[in-house]
């Protein structure tokens, strides 16, 4: 495992029950993917889970397992329905308004998948680790020792690998007994920032407008339009009326969306 002292933290500003439950489930080693949707009443959610097959845990996941997983992490809502599926195509499509764990995992996977074939080879993984200064993460290559050098990782195997080696991890940074944030190794910080930028850049023009920043502030609970406008003016350092990627990273740090000030060991936490 890599030492957490080398990472930075992103702070989650506010929670929606569905987003928190989805985050918790997707960070668990027995879950390949989970989708959590808002239910028909306030505080209710509907959960769909694609379990991860495991030789060490042959017993299938049950409703009680899912309930225990989310409640132990601080979920206080009601599970209106819980369905297990056998293939990814059966998962419903849903996009939460905030930047969630699956967004980051997808961004990391896409960056590692150099040939964009939906699988990560041993060479691609080694190149990914080298690009980000993670050569010391020797646990990442153990999967190829176990399965052979020709083995390729799909998204679910790659996700499990990131969680097992703690390049990404669910955690309680504020010591309240609730794992409301998730950690990312500091070497992957720029991928996290770029992913948030891409989510905010709804016009896909490579820059963030004042309207786009206001929408981001609303979705992340950072403040109202007046607060967003003040932050925009402060960080538009070249005065071109837009926020570029470098200005955006500085803005995230100033707003403590990216934050290493409260961390003794520093983890990078995003909701």
C-alpha cells in the first residue's frame, strides 16, 4: 500500500442520500458497479447493484448486505428497492449533479486505457504508473503475476485494483465515524481537477464561463451566484472573461474543493 502522507484531499461540501449511497457501494470490493437513484419520496432511494464475482466471497450479495454497507457508512435514508443484476447493460443510467466517485474512476480508467479498447494491458498499466510517478505501487502489477502477462483489466478489475492499493479509497477525513469522502493519491490530483473541469465545462469549449461556474457552485454547495461571481473575478487573472484550466485549479484550491490544509497524512477526498 502507498503511504497516505503523499496525497491531497478534496472536501465534500454537501450530500444527497443517493449520491452518498452510490459512492459507498462503488467503493466496496464486492461491488463491480452500483447505481443509486432517488426514490418516490423524500429520503428514499432505489439501488441497482452488479456484484463482483469473487472466489474468496462465493456467497452472493443480498439486500441485507447492501443495507448494512450503506448504513454503516452513515446513510440515513430508506431503501425503496434493491435489485441485483448479472450484466452491466442492465444497470440504469443516472447522472448525479455532483462529481461522484464513479466519475473519477472512469477518468482514471480512460487515461490509463491508451488505445481506448476498453481494456488495460500490463504495458498500459506500467506506462500509466510511470507517467504519474507511481512506480512504487508494486501491488498494481500483482494481478498480472497471478493471471499472466497477457491478461487485460476491464473497468471493474481496474476499479478493484485502485481500491485495493489505496490509490483511491473511501474514508472518514473529519473523524466523525462516517466515510463521507474518498481519497485519491496526490499524483493523480491533476486527473481529479481535470475531471471536475470537464464536468463544469458544459459548453465543451475548454474554458469555464461565469454561468458555468455558478452552476458548479450550486451543485457542489459552494455558494450562491454572488459568491461564484466574486470567485470568478478573483481567479480570472488574465482578464479574458473566462477561467482556463490553470486558473480553475487555483480556484478549486482557494475554495477548498481541493484541500490539503486539514490533513496530517493528506488524502484527496471527493464526493
